[in-house]
C-alpha cells in the first residue's frame, strides 16, 4: 500500500509540475515536446525498475564482482535510454514537420529528448544501483526501497530535466548557434550508442539482456508517443487536462 501511495503522490507531483511548465514559452512554441513527455516518463518503469530487478537478481546469486555487474548493466541502461529518446524524438520531429515547425525548434526538440533520456538514465540508474548494493550489504529487500523511490521521484525528475533543458536550448538567442550546438549534442549522443552496446555485449553479466527485452521497451515507447501526440493536440484547448497525465 505504501508503494502505491508513494507512486500516486509522485505522479500527482509530476502532473502539477506539467500543469505549470505547459505555460512556459518553450512548450507553447514547440508543442511537440508533449510527445516526448509520456515516452520519457516511461523510462522510470521500463528501464530504471528493470535495472533494479536485474541487479537484485545478480546479488541474490551471490555475485562478488559488483563493479563489473553494475558497469555492464548501467552501460546497457544508458544505451537503451538513448535509443528510446532517439526514436521518441524522431516521432516528435515528424509530428513537428507536419505542423510546420522550424528547423531550429526541431533541433531543440531532438536534443532535448536525448539529453533528458541520458540524464534520467544516469540519475535513476545510479540511484537504483546504490540502493541494490546497500540493500545487499545489509541484507534488505531492495524491491521494498527501489520501487517507492523510483515511483515518487522518477516522474518529477524526468519532467524537470526535460523542461529545464528545452527552455535553456530554446532561449539561445542566435539561431545558427542554437542549430549548431544541438547538432553537436545529437551527434555525440548517437555516436555513444554503439560503444555502450559493445561494452554491454562484452560484459558476461549484461550480455543476455542485450538481446532481450527490446520489443516491450520499443512498443511502450510507441504507445507513449501516441499518447503524447494526443496530449499535445488537447493541451491548447483543454490545458487543465494535462495535469491529469499518467503513465506506468
């Protein structure tokens, strides 16, 4: 019951935050950001909690080399987060093209999706790893700790990062500078995906996970992006509805 209550409070806080930031200039100008919101919020359940479960399983097996285990799974989690962010941003960009969004705004959209996905993966992934390792040391059940923390903090952290990053990029005054900076960011993140996957593949603990679980993750991203498209369409007409956004 406490886990459900904590998760509900976290979702409520995220809804209130989204109700506030939807009035920011960046959200009013680049409405396609709403397409990213559900997909990136889903990283909490689709990746962070999966990471915690995998690490918990490894610790129950009595694995001593925690550094190797954590490094392998964190690399995979980062790669998966970037791929989800990349595809969600691509869908949002296509939506923006249909609506006549400018090139600079599309670059902001794309860069925001990748930066947010990466930072959320690092923060939540690192937190999940720390919880599992500490719990293993004191012989606690990590699921009783990681689930409430991810449920309560995941949504608000993700939405906060997305809002701040998009606003910072959007308010770069020089358009050419904005496009160039976003292009470099996008290129760097895309180039990091193959090395991360390769490192995970060479890690004997993370290797099985490299080949498994992609279909549910990608399907969840597609469904969430569809929800985001609908959210973006109704945000202007019914702004109060945005506060009731939810995902799991």
